[in-house]
């Protein structure tokens, strides 16, 4: 850069010297530039100025000025042609800015309209969410989802939920399904929220499963919990779900498939070879109806849309005859998701 | 002094090791001319998975016959079903789910190896037996279970016959 500046200064000095000899640059006759080489030779050998000499010097000065122009262009990166290009670019930029301004207001309008449509859809979805059931205490020696201590037990169990390798799924109401929602669903499906009846008897299935989460004695032992204690029972269930989501065949699944097959695994067992099947294969396979129903109930309890084929199976297997599948689904969702709210 | 520290360290290491070690149970299923069938039951700590396995011990050589892959082996029956004089293996496994369901696998002994030829899941609280109850000269597989597919559930027995290299259920 320094060299370039020195060159410009030198050029300017030379120009000034020539101007001093040739007079004003504004008097330069462009026709005189032809004899430039001869003029230089003459100028060096002959100090007396003829009219021809003066014209030649003027031509040389014009050339030097051109050269200076080039040097300046090289220094500042702008040639005449480039300057023209820059002008054109400036004009294009101005046009583009105008177009963007116009397009910007059109895009803003489109975004506003799309946002309004989404808001409307969301409001519509929310209006379709069944009113969640507020569970009440049942009195006596009972332990249910309505018991005053239930939220404490639930929150203690939910501390195990963050460990689950849980998929991101949004339900038909536009709500993201949380781990706690899943825990609520299992409690409702397994025991309808009853751990002990009013006489203090722990809910027990024909197979020997106990309490809120219907833990089998061996499973409870493996989880290191006392299945008869309501808080420990919930904790055991949450740990068991961690086992299902993090190891065994279901852990390799994803999305809603993982949620549904996770429920089937809770009922059948996470290490059964049948858990390798997809939900589509599983619901049509020669598997216990109870386990296949469990998958459908989980979809209902989480607010996942049932296919026409699944609604037929639900009607056949467990929906009471006095209710439609949609009525039953709404009631089931409201009861399950109303737990610990 | 050094000896005392060393001894204390040994004791501590033994205690820690015992706490983390998998507890195993070993039992002999059958002793045969070609080897000894052994069941080893191992619960994996801090979880529900079981690492149970059946091996065939032939002198110093141990051949892996079956691995439970997380399931808990509850019952192993060793009876000859195909009439070749060497017993097949019927394995019943507890799955640990809230429904109380089981998984059954049959390993057929053929040409010196045990091959898995049949697998069924379900049969809540199922218990298997292999007998010739009909006195027909060949044994059948019986699985007593609770049928949960009907309302209310009922106690039932599924009967299976060994045909064409696998088990086939007899119609009710």
C-alpha cells in the first residue's frame, strides 16, 4: 500500500512538472498525442519549445492523467467500467429494497394470517379437550388418587421420570405428551386410581398384581419396593417404566409406537420376544387380548387418535355397550389426565 | 502394620465385591450319557432383567444351550417328545408384567444340538407338564393357565402334540 501511495505522489509530481511546461491541462490537444515518443526524445535533447513540442507534451500529460486515473482505480478498486457497474448495482439495490419493502408487507400479512389460522386451530383443539376429572377422596381407610397425600406420593414417584428415554409426541389436542402424563395413564389403566379400598384392602388382581401400579410381587422385589405401600408402589411403577423405556426391546422403538408398545410391555413384560413386533403387527397377533387392549387404552389415555380399525377392536374388547367408543375415549382421557392436577 | 492394612483392604474389597456381584443359583436339570444339563439363574442387580442360562457340560467343555435374554426362567422340563430316547427342553419364563403372562420355548434335541422350534407368549400364570395322560404311548405337553381372553376369566389347560418337528395345539 505504501508503494502505491509513493507511486501516486511521484506521478503527481511528474504531472505538475509537465503542467508547468505545457500550461494548463485544460488546454491539452488530444490530437497531439500521436508523436509522444518523438516528443520525449526531443524534450530530452532540445530545451527550446516549439509549438509541436508543446502539443506533444500536452498529449503526454493527457496520457499521464489517464495513467493516474488507472493507478487511482487500482488503489481504490474502482475503474470507470466498474463505476458504471456500481451505478447499475446501486440502482438494482434500490429496486430490490423497494421490492423487499413491498414483499415484506405481503409476507407480514401472510404470517399474520397463518398465525391467526394456527391460533384458531389451537383454540378449536383446546375446546375439544374433555374437562379433566377432579378426583375426590373416597373416605375410610382408602388410598386413592383423591387422597390428600396423593400429590406428594405422585411427585416423589415422578422424580424417576426424567431418567426415562421418552419420545417427543404431540397428541390430537396439540399437546406434547409428558412423562407425568404417561404415569397418570398407567395408574388409571392399571387400578382406576385405587390403591386401597375403604376397608384398607390393597387392590389385587387375579394374577397377584398389587396397588396403584399393579406390581407383581417378584417385580416389586426386583425394584426394591414394598408394593403394598402407596408411595413405594408408585415409585416402583415409575422405576419399572424406566426399565421399559431404557432397556429391553421397547427401548429401541420411537415416537408414538414407543409409547403404545411401552404400555403393552408394562402388561406383558419388557423382555418378551413379542415386544420386538411393531404395534401394527402386535395388535393383530395371537397375543392376550388384555395386552392388546392395553395398547388401545394407552392411546385413549394419552389423547392419541385411534384408527377406525382400532375403534372396532376397542368396541369389541372393552367399551361398554351403552357408550360409543368416542364417548368412552373422552371419559377415559379426562379421568386419566385429571390425576394429581 | 502393613499386614493389618493389607488384610483390612482385602476384607473391604470382598464386601464391596459381594455387594455388586450378581447372585447366581445353579441346579442340575438332567444327567445324560452325553453330558450334564445345568440351569444357572442370575438376577442382574438394580433392574428387572435376568441373565439365566442353560448349559451342557461335557467334561471340561461347557456348551451354551439357551439364554433367557432378560426373562426369568421359572421351570425347565426335560422329556423325550420325538421318541429318539433323548429329552427335549421345555422352558417356562416369567415376564414380570402386570398381567402375569409367561413365555414358553421348546428346544428340540436333534443331531447333537438343541434347536429352538416353538415359542408362545401369554398363558397367564401358566405351568407346564409333559405326560402320557391318555396312555397312547406318547407324551403330550399340557399348560394349565388362566384364560384372560374371556370374561370372566377361567382356568384352562392347553394341550400340545409334538408333530413335524414342533408343537401344535389341539383344538378345544
